[in-house]
């Protein structure tokens, strides 16, 4: 039981933001994702279980598919493979090609932008790492944040989006092998976070999904929290997530049967993310 020792480093300022982390023997805890997007962009219908738009912040999805995206220039191969595997999961859930990788954004990453929303001003849908997370204005414990513009022609559709990942406070990669890191200069311990798990949630926002409370769907990847730590992953979506993403994008082929889609998603979640190739 060394949780207490580890929390000695950081507990003073951030403990209040953690949920009920699991103590005793388990080196993991629950981190809130409530603040990982701009709640003002999510309509009240998204939280109303009786609304057809429940769980959807942009029910019309993207104005154009596939979503062409670039990655920031400091993303390493392990992080990138986790990201691509998360994209693939949403594609399996719909049977559609949703994403198209168009390369590394030369010389640019999260730190290139003066603040959070300025990265939306370029024409690139970017997947960025922020080593200087403070600049985003988000609290230190926030793992990542998804920002998007709705179309000027259709406020229920998305025209551009970025994801900014917090690598100042966390180590992102494959949590099955990843270790945390103690930063001597700051006395801070950076916990390991599974990139594929985190990206799956953030990409849900990027595609148009809102948070879904655990009361409504206990196994949704869009629950507003995530468990992090060594060895911890949640690399699949729920039946409800599949229904909601298909409500936006429709479906193609066998996965129009949501049970078959769930089987395919679960099967894929067992694969090594490094086997996912970009397309
Ligand atoms: Zn979220």
C-alpha cells in the first residue's frame, strides 16, 4: 500500500478534484473529465434522457467526412498508435471511415499556440501535446481537452476540432507497459495514462458526443471520469455509445446490428495498438 506515499507529492492542491480513488494496493485513481471540453457548447437536450439528442452535443456530426487530421510534432509512435487505435474503434462502431491521417504538423504542437482556443484558428484538425499545460487555462489535473467549432451554417454540425493532451501533468502512452515519472524540479509525480483510453473518450467529443452519466450508462466511455494508473485501460465503447454514434453517422454493414458492433469493438480492444496502421 504505497498510495499514501505517492500522494504525498501532490495531494495538497489537487486532491479535491479526484473522485473516490481506489486505495489499498491499487496504484490507480479516478480522474474527473468534467472539464475536458466547453460545457457552454453542449445543449440541455444532451443531458435529457427523453430527448432524441441525449448524449449528443452536435447531433449532425461533421460537415464533411472523413475528418482529415494531423498530429503535433512531438507525439511519439506509442502515443500515435494509441490515438489511431481509438479512432479505429469509433470506425468499427459505425462501419464507416471517419478519419484520415494527413501527416505531422511540422514544427507545431500544443505549445506553439498562445492559449487553448487559438489552435482552432488554423485550418488543421490537430491532435496536440501540451508540455506547458498552464497556457490552456485548464486545471492541472485535466488530462486533455477537446475544442471544436460548430458550423456557421448548421449549429448542430462540427466544422473543425482539435484535441490538446496534457503531457505536463501526465505520461501518456500504452499503460500496459508505461511507468509514471517523478519530476525532481517540481516534486511532481506524473501518473501514467493510457493514450488509447483517453483518446477514445476525447474523440467521442470530437465526433459529437457529450458526457453520459454512469446512472444512464455505467460502461459508457463518455462517463465524465476515467481510471488511470499503471496497467489500467478501457479501450472499448458500450452498446449505448454505439447506438449514440450511429445516431449521428449511421452505420454500414454488419455493425448496424449493435450486438455485432459491440463484439467487433471488444475483439479489437484486445489487440496491440501498435498493429493499427494509419490510413
Ligand atoms: Zn469528456
